[in-house]
């Protein structure tokens, strides 16, 4: 039995450094997208959908690859295909961390080291 998620609404306008959310998913899952993450669907995945686990205490937002039709179903509960990788949608935890220019990161390290307690 796979993970059950709720499809989130009105999130398509949110952006990240990866350009698109499907790119974001590919980048952090280390794989390329194939078919839609919804277990009953066999369409090719074309978008990175924002979802939230529908059970348990984990209220974080995640990205999963989905076809356009499934992503368009507002508030729907989907059963994910076994083995689907859920990638954090929180850019502070993912791309914002890695997309900073190296000079900025070095400067931050220096500031951290010299911080007076
Ligand atoms: Zn990203
Ligand atoms: Zn689908």
C-alpha cells in the first residue's frame, strides 16, 4: 500500500530556482520523471505537483511528478505508486540552499566563524 496524499490547490504560481517544479523534483530525487505518481494513472508525468500527506503528523508540502490531468484535480486524495519519491517543496531546505553563489556561502561561513557569542 503506497502513501496517500492530498493534491494542494493554488500553488502553481509559486516558484523555485530550478525553473519548474518537475525540474526541482528531478534535481533532488536524482532521477528523471516517467509516469504520473498516482498509482492508478499511466499518463506521462509533465508537472511537479504540490501534495501533502493525508494521514499522520507530517504536514510538510512535497513535490511529486504528475500528469496534467491529475494535477488539475483540486483537493483530490491520491494513492501514490509504490516507490514514489517525495521531495520537499520547501525551497529553504532544497534549492535555495544549493543555488546561492559560492561567494555568498563562503562569506556566510566566515561570518559564522567570527560571530561573537
Ligand atoms: Zn527548486
Ligand atoms: Zn495522472
